[in-house]
C-alpha cells in the first residue's frame, strides 16, 4: 500500500532530555497504527510533531503523501488533511454538539467567511448521523460544555471526523470512557472511508486489537518492537514490559 505518512529518523530533545531518538515509521492510506509504551516513552511528543503543535523536530523529516511537512504549522497541516484529538477534549463549550461539528466541516464546503443558512442546514443534517454513530444522539442539541467527560471525548472525535481528514491522530481516545463507549468509538472508526489513516496512542489493548492495527512500541524514545497487533500484543516480552501500563477493555 502507498504510504500516506512517512517519518524518517525523527529526533526531538527538550534540553538534555531526548524524548524521541531516530524514529522511523510509515502509515499507509487507510492504515491503522497504534503507538504504545510506558508513560514518558515519547508517544504524545510523536503525535505533537506530526500534528505540528510541537515543531520543529531536532532532527528528521515528516512527509504526508510524499510532501515534506516538517516545518509547516498546525493550520497548514490541517488544510492538507491532518485531524487530531487530544487527551483533554478541545471543544467550543458554548455551542451545541451539532454546531461543533458544523464549524469543523464549514471550511470544506465553500468560502469560510460566507454565512449561508442552506449550507448550515446541510452540514447539520450530515452531523446528526455522525453523532448517532458515536452514541451521542441525545446530546446533539446540548451545549458541549454541559456534556460528561466521556461524551466530550466522543464529540471531539466527531469534530475531527467532520473535518474530513486524510490522517486522523488520536491521543488516548478511549481514556475516561464508560464501559459501553468504546463500542461507539470502534464503530465510528470502522466506518471511516477506506483512504483515511489513523495513528493513535492508546492504553486499551482491546481497542488496538479490535482495530487490527499495526503496533509500534516505544521505550525511552526509541522503537523497541513493531509489527501486526496480533503478533506484538501476544509477544511475552511486550506483555512483561508493558502490560502493567495498559488497560484491557472487554
């Protein structure tokens, strides 16, 4: 498969601390790739470098669809098709769930500054089925600021999907969800268009396994293991070293 995201010799330091050390990774179009490891392994730094919220890297190169994006700011990367969620949901709390999705999709349907009621109705109609897929039907017309934490996490995923990304970056999307919520999360991810790739940091091993994701294991900023989820998650070395940092959700 054609590589959508290519990371080459990516290194990043904070003073004397090396957070990432020579990371090489590829995510194909439509691929699912999980980054796992203990706290401090460099997982969130990796997502930040790909999203552009941390830049530039100390060394290395990041390419999206063959184009060097290493120096681009987050807004320009978003326009090229990178969407992201965060460990703490970033939403417009004074807008409804539907309107959060409408705003995310607005720039893809015409001039961003142009207000058009028909355009709003079209995007709102598209937003409601997406909210239903996430188990948020009853929250559609509620303010985002009034939602519970788990609902806010799912809504932020909906916002990211409404922006029609080519590459979706997810930072612990299942963290803090109720026991039933990961099912809605998985349903939404499985319904993504086949050309949308996902790079996620996640401690819930069952989410990774259910997505049939490739897995890269980081330790002290280095890749120590990489391969198909079935192979890596069953490896005794992985389970001995990292299972205590992960959560199994059934």
